[in-house]
C-alpha cells in the first residue's frame, strides 16, 4: 500500500497543478518578457517613435529642424499633392520599382534554376553569385560610377573602341534611368536568386522522377512542378522587393541625386530634398508619410489578390 | 608635562607647534603658487565638440594634434567630428534638434546666418574687433543683426586655372571679354586628341560655387534690396539670358557630359591634361603638385571676364568658424582665443596652404605663412589670388551677396539648386534661356515667400 501510494504520488502530478498551468507559467512569462523586452524597446525606440514623430511633423510648418513648428493641419498634404513634382516623383518610383523587381525576379529565377543543376564548380559559382549582395551600397555605386565615367570609364573606352562613342550615362534621362536600373538589378538579383534556390532545394526529386516517368518534358516539369512550388516564395519576394525598391533611396541618390534636373527623382528623394535641401520639414514628412500609406495599401491589396496559403 | 599622553597624531615625536607651522607654511606656499603659476594640467573640465567640414587629411590630422595639445595645456577635451561639406546643413541642424549642438563649427556663412537667426550662435564681434575689422579683406566680414557670427579664415575664391604653355603655343592671351573667351576655347579644343578646352560643372550643388562667376561678371542679380525676386525683371533678364546663351556655347568645349562634372573631375581633368582650363581654388595647384608636378610651372590663374570687358569676377565661397550657444560657450570662447593667440590659425591654414586663401591682410605678411615651401614656390599665384581682393578690378560675387543683407534665403537659394537646374534646362534643351530664367525666378519666389 505504502509503496503504491508513493509511486503514484511521484508518477502523477496533482490534478490542481495541471489545470492551473496556462500557455505560460508566471515564472516563464517573466523570462519570456525579459527576452522580448530588448527587442521591443529597440523597435519602439528606433522604429515606432521616429515614425510617429515624422507623421506628427507632417501636420506642422517648419523651415528647419531648429525652427518653432506651427500647426497647419492637412495643409502640407494638400500642398504637396497639388505639386506636379510630387506626381512625377510618384510615377518615377513606380516605374523604378516595377522595372527593377520584374528584372530581378526573371533573372533571379533563371540563375537559380541554373545553379540548381548538377555541374562541376557549382558551389563556387553559387558563392560567386552572391558577391554583389555582400558589398556595401556605397562601394557598389562608386565602382559603377567609375566604370561608367564619361571620360575614363572602361565601358566608354570599350564603346569608343567599337565606334559607338562615349555615352554620358548620367546626363540624359534615358541613360540615367538605364544606369540606375542596371546597377539596382545587378546588386539585388543575388538576393532573389538565393531565395529561389533555397525554395528549389525543398522540391523532392521523386516528383520530377514521377513526372518524367509519366512523359513530362523539362518545360512541363517547370510549369507544373517547379513554379507552383515557388509560388509562395514568389509572392513574398515580389512584395518585399517592391517595398524595398519603391523606398530605395541610396542607389538613386548616390548615382544621380535625382538628376539630371528631376528626371530620376522619386518620392524618397523628393522627401529628402524637401526636408533637408529646401528646409520644408512639413512637406518632406508629408511625402514620407504618403509613401508609408501607399505601401501599406499596396500590401493589403496584394495579399487580398494573392493570399498566402497556410500550408 | 611628564604625565601628558602623546597624541597618536604626533607619535613621530614632532612637536605640535612645529607641525602647525609647517602645515601653515605649506598651505600658504601652495596658495601663492597656484595664484602665480600657469594653470596646471587638468585644471579645467569639459569637452568641446567641434564640427568640421574640411575633409583634407592634413587638416584633420592638424585638428587632432591641436586637440591633444589643448587638453594637455588646459585639461579641456576637444572632440572633432568631420563630415563632408554637402552634409553640413543636415548634420549641424539635426545635432541641435537632438539636443547635442556643436560647440565650435567649421563651415560657411549662409548656414551661420541661418543658425544666428535661430539664436543658436554666440556673436564673435568682440573677438573680431580685437583682431581689427580693417585687417579683413573686402566682403570677408558680414554683419547680421549688428553682430559677426562667423570668423572667416578662407576666401575660397573660385577662379580659372589655365595652361600657360598651351596658351603660348597657340599664341593666346588671357581673354578680356566673352567673345575673346570663346575664341580661346575654340583654339584650345581638340576632341579628336581627347584634349578639351575647359572643365566647368553644370549640375550638382557644387555648380553654385564652381560655375556662377559669369553670372556675377554679367551683373545678374537674384534679389533687390527689399528681397523681391528680380532675376526676371526687365533689367536683369536680358543679362541672365545672355549668360545662359554664353554658357551653352562654353559647354560645347568641355569634355563630354558637362552636367556630370564633379569637383574631382574639375581637378583631375586639369591636372591630367584632359582640359586646358578649369575652375577651382588653389586646391588645383596641390593636385598638380601631387599628381603631375611637371605642370607646376606651366599654369596661370585668371578671374572670369565680363561680357564686354571691364571689371572681372570671381566667386566667393567663404569658410569660417562659429561658436554655438551651448553650455560650453564660455569654454569654447576661451579655446578660440587660445587658437588665435597661439597662431594655430596660421598652422591650420598652412595644412592646405594654397587652397585656404587667407581673408586677413596680416596673414600675407606673416613670416611663418610666407615661408611655407609651397607658398614660396607658387608666390606668383599667391599674388594673383591676393589681387582678387582688390574690389576695383575684381568683383567677388556670390549667392551670399544677393539681397540687402545676410539672410537664410541665401542658404535656400544655394541648397535648392536653382542655378544648376537653370543651366541644365538650357543644356538639355528642355527650355529656352528665357523660359529657364522665368522658371528659376518662380522657384526662388516660392521659397522666399514661404519663409
């Protein structure tokens, strides 16, 4: 009896203890919060507060950061939305995002499919394909500006030697856009490649073998096996890249400053120019807020159109 | 007495009276000594934060060495933050907003006026008057609200450097007017041999300094004395149009892509022989010395000719020092007095001696300054630079001199890039010169009215 009672008391926890334990015990909850707190504080301090502050500033008129701001309500929004320059910058941003994301995805998938094949030196090539992505933006831009320089850039030396003549890559709108898009695609495609490559590696070879036995050729295997598996990744990649490219400031700013004139100026650059170059803090932050709202709306529509499946 | 218990304090057998005498003497000596002796190491506490937008390595090295010396002498720490010139406005104003304003600022006039207007600076009037206002060259000092807010150390005149050997080879003279200037350009330009006549910037904010002297030489004005925009007035517009037409012609003799010409291109194109003329300061002479010393005796300096001859022009782009209104203001004023009294200003200017053109006449007579090897070697150029301080022959024009007095409008006019955009609209054939002038005038009106 005694032995039995002892065994039972050790082996079975008291029913009361089981029922009181929720998803997180009180002690665990403290540890959980302790781990969460640094990240949350950082998020609030570095993201939430600046965003709120920027939105707040967009309702005020201020000539500089040291000026005393005056409340103008929606005045800044009405003013910037009525400026043709705002809408020009908006369409520039949309064009830049669509062009670069489309090229990054198409080229990225193509390279990923290539790197997914078995061949000698594949691992080396996979590492090399990542190279642009690990370079700092400023280094990438200055390397390309040097390569594209009108007087001593290697591209123009080559073009002159083949009789095409030097091209002023940053002096005409078409050439400037070509340069920006080219460098942006060169720089960011590896990110797309590596993501798709990871997704490709999750597809079981059995699926391809079974399809091959059923008579599916390479094209059909791509259409009916590979691309459906890549679809969730594609949805996320397109969304993420669109957000990044629409907001991309550094490459455009470092390459052209939005010029010549304002022909490569998109909304992030216009927001910067208004805020820091034209001392229009309210106008600049109103533009920045409008970008935030536009992208939030875009994401909402996008996920309504292409919902991610749970599995 | 025999039964008196000795105090533990005097257990070394020193009598109490003798100890007190010794203590009193030591205390008195220390007090007198501290009054009569120079300040000891770490006598003062505090940190002075310096904002510096002069990015030359020699200047930065000098500032760091100076900071060490000052700390050793006074105990005050001097911390230097160097930021590229184009980031000056952003960095200085956001530092103020963040509650950490700079104590000592090395930058330019138009931002100084902006900060002074906001009550962010300490006036330097007393210090400048002690030095003597007469010692400063024309237009170097600028009163705003009856005070000086910037101590200028460098005129930063933008002028033209040209290849004397090529001029001699082609039988060319320094041009006196715009027609002669274009003739010189035609004679020097040889694109087939990759030799171009001139490098001038037509895009980017550096154009405000690097290519505006023809506007000043033509007498173009942007504001009248009431802050009305007069760029498109009946008087000014023809002058502005003529300048734009002339510059469009000049752009034909530049290396390809004049709108891409950076400050670096202006230096490299000239020192490498790609172009026979460039606009810059004495920095170009340093570049020649570093990269192509063979050209060191083959260059000349000239100001920009006027459209029909007469008074010539250079572009003024001063650099100077200001003291921020911070909790360290007094400490910083002391530091600045020390900087001037110990000839650190001369040492500072000698870090890039031909680039930092002194604004004070006395500097040109200063033995230490004159005996620098590069100053001695390029004395002819230095004399020419000094000649630009003569207002009878040379107009030192600038965005900063538009309107009746120093104003934040100058910073807006510069940073909004109105002038480079006006040039680009013409060069890209998007507008006629007349339309470009009208558009620029409207842009200026927009931010002037808003302010």
